[in-house]
C-alpha cells in the first residue's frame, strides 16, 4: 500500500502557523459577535460638580475616578455643538460660574442627550439631560486666574468589557490548542523516531534500519542515517575480519617455528618455546575476540544484579574472596547474555588476580545501570588508566607475567560495553584499591521503541 506524499517540513510549519492564526481569528469573531458590546462610560454634570467642589479625585464609576489638577491655562476647547453647549451651561449654572469660565475638551463630538425614558426626537432642549460620553477634559477658571482641570482617570482593575476580551482570548486559545497540538505532534513524531533510532544504534550497532517516512527533509535525514549505520557496520566488520584473518594466518609460521626449534639445545629451545606459546595464546585470544565480535546475538532483557551476583558466587565457590552487595530494586538492561557475562567475568578475574578480592555493587545513576567491581590491589596511576584498555598492553608496575593473561581482558570488556551503548572506567579508590565501573543504558520501555 503506497503512502500519501508528505509535504516538506517548511510547508507543514507554515501551515501550522496559518491554520492556528485563522482558527484563532474565527474563534474571536464568533465570540465577539455573540457578546454584547461594552457599555459606554457616561459622566453627568453632577459627577463633574462633585469633583470640582471636593478639589480631589472623586469616584465617578466602578474603576474610574475624576481627577483634578491646577493649570495655568485651560485645555484646548472643542467646537461647541448644541448639546455640548447645554452641558457647559448646566455645569456653569451648577457652579455659579460665567459660561466663558467653563471649557469642555474632547477628542470628538461625544456630547449626548440621554433620558431615563425614550422621548420624541423634537422634545425641548430644556428637558434634555446633558452628559459626557468617553474621555474628556473640563476646565474651570478660578478667581486667581488659574484653571481647575477635571478629567477621568482609570484606576487599577479590570472592567467588564476587558473581562469579556480576556474571555475571547481564552476561548480562542482553547479552541486552537487541539489543532496546534495535533500539528506539533505530527511535525515532531519523525524527528523523535530519528532520535530514538540514534539512541538504539548506540545500544546495538546491529539494530535494523529505520523506516523512511515523514517530510522530505526528515526522510532524507533518515536515509542518510541508515546509510551511515550500514557503512559503520561494514567498516567494523571489515576491520574485525582483517584482524581475524591475520591472527589465523600467524598460526602457520608459529607451527613451523615449533618444528625448527626441536634441534636446538635445551636452554634456548625452552625460552623460544615459551615465547611461541605466548604468541599462540595471543593469537587464540584474538580469534576468540573476533569470533565473539562477529557473531550476531539477539539482545534480550537482563536483570544485571542477578548476573553480577551469579558470577561473584561462582568465583567464591572456587575459594576466591568475592561477594556482591544486595540491591533493593531490579536493574534491567538490553544486552547479549554471553557477551555481558564475559565482560563481567573479565572484571571480576582482574580484581581477583591483581587485587586479591572482588566486591560487586549494582545501582542506577543518571538513567544508567552501573556496576562497580572493587579490589584491594595497588591500583593504577591516573596517567596510565587509558593505556590499560589498549589490546595486549600490560602495566608492568602492577601486573607481571606470572599472573597470566594476554592483556586483552579490559580491551574486550570495553569493546563489549561500548557495543551495548555503555562504557568502562577505572577509578583509584581513596582508601586504596581499584574500582572498575561499568555503565550501561537501562532497558528501553516498550513505549520508547519507535514504530
């Protein structure tokens, strides 16, 4: 079944923005058309008279006061219409001031004649009740020549019409949120799958390739990721095969050398035979490592603490000084049981060979499963820690040939750990001894595995 073509990521993001804006505007228009308009702010002559007589801010409406200030000149007057003139006349009469000493300034012609009951259009002007609508400034001349300016001043608070606007914004946000969530999840899903694939590759280099899907940009990134994974796997396989072939071919000249030293005197023959045996053991260790690295085991979920405890108990059964610390919770990882057993066995064997005892501890730290194997040996200088992981490298200051080993134990252990997305580090303990710390990713939950 063919999949429908997916739009580029840029087009999807643009569509998300446009669709969100359109949905928000539609929701806003619908709500505004269904809400009553805000009531106008109307000021009567008595409101202005009260502020003028008190000479201090006075309450006019809920959330609005009429403030007063003294100025040297009047506000710029607005052109008087009949109704504005009525308001000036009523205000002058109430305050016993000449009409010329009263000035009304407004942004526009906002004087209205409002009555408590509807009345005929031609009712006499004397029966009209003049009021101011909206913003204004009223100037009153004082006896000393200065002017008292009265104007509305809004106090802190939310008016009913502002509450309605906030309601509109809230409803629009709620209406658009599901659409935005769906778009965002659709955009993020392929990228999240790519990130999960990269995480899975770190845990298992032989993980299957990712499914190529999503927008053209994401599909191109997935294809590049799959090609990179294939090239890396081929590169590692080629290098491993080459090392295995070289190690295998070395056995032929070693066999010839065994026959050729038979005629030598006893003393040099024994020394040469010991060197040949050591080289043969190194070749065998290399072939074993190559064979394990070239296998394709299936990863399964393992309870790490149980595996560590079993290995230390087996060592204790042979008379070794080894023990595991009990854990209070399960520590589960995804891994190859044979490889992880070999890794942990190498760490325990090293602790027993060079540190006389092995103490194991398993815990979770920073989202990783951590295993500490402690010994009582002389430790390793910090400058030589990384050298200890080099193949066939032996630190003569603390490890002699009498202890045995080919110098591949730590190299193999680190290769297995890194093949599982983890790593191994060596830490000198403050009280003496060496700590080998293995860190592995915890097992992925089923919900975290990309489909």
